[in-house]
C-alpha cells in the first residue's frame, strides 16, 4: 500500500471518529436535557394531583404572590417571604424595587406579615384570628385566593418578624390611605376573638407610629372597634365640646379622607373592604346628629 493511500485512510478514519464522538455527545446532552425538563406523564399527573390537594405548587404561589408584587419583592418583606417559601423567592433579598407604587400584591403581603405580628403579640395564635384572615380574603378575593393566602400566613407565622424594619419599608412606599386601611383591618383582626389583648394593642400602636399614621387617625380607627361614650366623636376626630358646625365640617373632611375611592388603585376588592370603615364614619355622624337634633 502506497504512503499516499495510507495517509488518506488515516485521515478519513480520524474525521469519522471525531464525527462519531460529537454525535454521541450531542445525543447524550439531548437525553439529559429531556430528563431534566420533561418529566414523565406519570410524574406530571402525580405532581398535578398533589398541587390540587395542597395548593403549594410554585406556579400557584407565583400567580397569587409574585405576579402582583412590586416594592415588596425587596427589603425585609422580601426576606420574610423568601425564607418562608424557599427557592422560589431565593433572590428576593437582593431584588431591586420593581415598582415604587403600591400594587395589590404589595398591600396583601404587607397585610399578611402585619397580621402575623399582631397574632403572635400575645404568644397565642387563635383559631378565630385565622378564620378572620380567611374570611377577609374570601369575601374580597374569592375562596381560591383565600386558601392560598392562609397557607402563606401559616408559613409567615413561623418566621421572626422584625416589625420596625417591615414597617419602615411599608411606610417608605405605601400611600397614606392604604396605610389607614391596613390599620383598620388589624383592629378587626385583634377584636376577632371578642376583645383586644393589651399586647395586641401595643403592637398595633407600634405599627401605627412606624407607618407614620397621625395620632388622631389612629384614635379614630381605634374608636370604630373599642367603644366608649365618646366613640362617635373620636371617630370624627373631634371632642364632645365641638360645635354643630365643627361636627359637620369634621364629617365632610373625614368623608373625603376615608372615601373608599382612595384605595381603588389596590383593586375593587380592597375598595369594597374600605367601605366598612366609611360606614363607621357615617354611623358616627348619624349618632351625633340624633343626640344633638342636627338637621
């Protein structure tokens, strides 16, 4: 065999071997890729059944949580959610603030975390309190959402909540009417077992201060839940010595400041919840009018 022929056959052999090796490697990579990202139909079915039973699939949480979050993705709130839900939110602590305005998801997550802080204040998480949270979300967002939010709350209750840091984040980004709506909800939560525990009152008071809520607004919302002889006047942020004209002016101002439309940007559901607070203002005004015979 000539040297030229030997060289030709050797070169051809090397080319064919390289081609074969490349082909095997490509096939192996494709196989591994399919194993990783295309689980079997049986596994898919099992996973789907488990998700349907528990609601704990990452897709479900992404729908109810991640999709509606803006500034709550970062800071201490993002850290609490990340610790509670693991890898799905593992980058929350370092996430940039996606939105400077308050989105519905931001409000709801703030509500859940502050709910957990109030519920843990007296060292006892009561069934009535869990039912109150579930009822609130069910009435305003539907049963499916309520189930998801209660599952989230149970996870958040396991975490340490640094209230000052959380409130500072909320105060920085949340608008004032939304803060008032949060406070109104927290008083309702504290009263859900029939009375407001002193530790719960102190926690709510601390939250109010940290959120930058005016003392008069705090007293007004508190009077909607903790009743006394002057509750109607406290709700309108006036004293019993106020003149009839001052009563009327106070009502007009409160009707503007607490109107449900103030939180309409958080969605129709939250706006409906705000109507309860607005109703308390109207009832207080009507009570004073009857007492004084104001026309």
